[in-house]
């Protein structure tokens, strides 16, 4: 057991934590001690580390397994006018830091339930995307498996587009080959639903699928479910998340799908990710300054987003149902680069609060049902391609 006196000295605590974190988060090995200390200084608790009391592992597991725990996370808590990290997230990170230094929490236990993001410098709860029901639906084992090259991302602060694509190259190609074969069997026009959490790589894989279909002389078009989102301010005021019919211009979505499948061109709403506003008002009318998205019909119509076949009104129209998944730690690194560095979309503190709050809950209420009904599941982090027994017969 480690002497609690280490908690009284900020320098000793930083050194001890840096060492304790190495097996938890390999990226820490690429941080000099002073870099680690800079980050730690920003999250040091009032009164010092000796004031932190530890809950039992059983109590923590029970708490983070409850939806109420995540519902209590605030998206925009403020200190003055500035958004800050939610106190619950902060308190959890405090406990895990101290528990690791004092060896009260094992590395194995921490890694099983949590992951650490070095750029955020706090812990997040692991989402669970597989259940016995999902495994049974998908035949119990992957259709194809490759070397999980995303393992290398554990040692970096951020993940670039090119590195991400190269890491997924083999499993992505196996998926593309499978889709090409299925479309030939099922015929066109066909609606291909591609579900996946934020920053999973949906946009990139759709672009590659479009190129593969073009080589087969088939026309493609794509409709983004996110473009049907209502204004974020309205959704947050009414405690509406970013998925489900209440979050969308749902009637417009239904009409656009029906028209595209009947060979008609459509105009969909356009969602401004920077301003977090829709081109259409709540009644589905184009705003005076709104610019819709024009989409022509095609042989293959992609509908991509968080939940393209979760809604019972939409699911029967989807000819091929796909879940494209990347695990939370990698997606968070991609979101930092995409949404903070490139898009300038979020306040960094807001990003941390929102990702912590939404991902584990969305895994259960959004992706579990879609994984239980999908035709194909691609897990790029484990480099596995899963298909149902029915689809396996075609392939």
C-alpha cells in the first residue's frame, strides 16, 4: 500500500500519478513529466488531493451503470461566463487518479470500466456495444477478422483522417466487397442505411462506397440524417437529444425517402454545424435565409446518421442495414481534431461534457436496437466484419 503522504505534495503526487497512468493510458508515455504536470494543475481539486475520498469499486460500478448518473451531467455548467467541466465528471476523475496512486483501484478494473483521454485530461465511461442478444443475431462470431491496427492509436493524442483510413483499410475493403455483392442480389433502387456514432467514420466510408459503385457504373446519392436536425437550442431547451423523431424534421424525412425511392429529386433541410441551426423552421418551412440541400435520385441511396433504421416508420424502407462502429476513445480523438481544430464547432469544455454524458446512454438506447436488427456490423477498432447468418449465405 502506498503512503497517503504522497497526496500532500503536489510534485510527488504528479510523479506518482504519471507512473501509475502508464499502464492505464499508453499515451502518457509520450508526455514528459512537466507536460503531465501542466495538465494536472488544471484539474487539481480545491483543498488538495488529500481531501479526496474514495468510493468502493462496487459503488462506482453501480453508479455508472445507471442512466440517472448520465442524465445528471450538465452540458454547460459555468464559472462566471465560461463553460467548465461538469462537477460529477471532475469528481470521478479525482477518485480514479487518487485510487490509482494509492493502488486502491487496480489497473485492470480501471481499464475495464473507463478510458482516459489525454487531451481532455479526464476519464470517460466505456460504452458497451455488444450484448448476448446482439451476438446471437450476428451468428456468434465475426464473418471476417483482421489485425486491429487501431491499437496504435492508444499512444497518440489525436487521430488524423489518413491514419484512420489506413488502419481500417482491410476491414473496410471486406465491407465494401460485401455490400457490392448484396446490392447485385437485392437489386436497385435500394436504400442503404449506415448507422454509427459521431466520428465513427461514416462519411469517409460512404465516399469510398460511392467510388466503388461508380466503377460498377451505378449511380449513388447520399442523404445525411443530421441535416434533418432541429435547432440545437430548441432541442436542449426541451431536453431532446440528437436522435429520434423528436429531434428531426420527421415528416420531411419520410417524404424525402419516399420521393427518392420513386425516382424523384428532393430538397432536404441543411443543418449548420457551426451555428447549430436548421435551414427550416419548426413547422418544416424554409427560413428566409435558409439554403436547402438538393438531392437527385439514384441506384443506391445512402442514408447516414446516428439512427437511420431505429425508427419503426423508416426501418422497413431500408434495404441494407449497416452499423459502422469505432470505439469511444478513438472517436473522441477524432472529434477533437474534427470539431475543435477544423470545424471550430464546440467549446472544448462543452465537448467533454457532452461526450461523457451521451455516449454510454446512446450505446444502449440507440445502437443496441440497431445492432439487433442490422444486416452488417463493422467494428473498425477490433477490425471485425460481422453479418447475420442470413446474409452470410449470400456472401
